[in-house]
C-alpha cells in the first residue's frame, strides 16, 4: 500500500515522491564531541567531516508558501561509505511543521534512533550563520555536539538519494517500526521515478 502510493506520486511527478526539488551545498561538520558520551563515536568524539547538505521542501510547494523543510545531511565517512541523516522542520521535536525559511525553528529527525545509550533524536538549529547539531533523549535536553558550516558556491540540485536506513550513522539505528514505514516508501518512490 505505502509502496504503491509513493510509486504513483513519483511517477506522476517524474521526481521523488517527497522532497522532489532542492538545493545541494558542500559543507564542513566540526564535531567537538560530548561528555558524558552517548556510545555513538561520531557524536562523542571530536573530528571534522566533509558533508553534502540538501535543503528541500517536502511537498514541493513553491516559495513563499510554507512547507515542511528538509535538511538532508550526507557525511563522507572514514571508509568512504556515506552516512545519511534526514531532518525536517518540526513543532516541538516530533511533529512535522511547515515553515518559510530553513533558518528559523528546529529541524529534527522526528523519529528517535536506537543507540547504545537508548533512544536519541538528532536536531539542528541555525545560529549565527551556521547550524548547530545536537542530540537528545526523547524527553531530555538538547546536547550540541557539532557545528555545520556551509561553503558558498553555486546553489544547485543533484540527483542524490539519501537512504537513512541503508546508510545509517554507526550507532544510530533506525528503529524497526520506522524501518517498516520507510523502506516501502523509499522503494516505491525509486520505482516510480524509473
């Protein structure tokens, strides 16, 4: 059912069922780490990563209409495999919420990941020309662990497909319930675009 719906929407659009168009920018993620840690090395340990960031509108409504805004992050991992995180503008931490500007409000993973220390949400907020990345237990405070700096350049889109289930950050696993929803949606959207 979910797969068929997403396949139909993608076929009609000739693009992804959700977040059909966007802007891709290169950037650098500077991680200062966390103490006490979460058990997720990428969150806990300092470091620097090259990233691609795609900003998009979930339903594809034209600006200036508000839409749920996406911030997709692709991290170039040490072994060369991508790690993908998908964040969306929310009301609170869990409810997708339309906005006009990605620099206002919170972007959240909406679903908590399974981690060695329990459930963790990932969030990002624009502060002073950069995005601060943070993690939080579902009812705990946000704990910033990194700064995302975008590089100026041509604002263009690329035919990237972000796969947070297949390309999960080690230690941040998509829970089985969300996996059951996301996998058919992603596969349906891919088949529809063909």
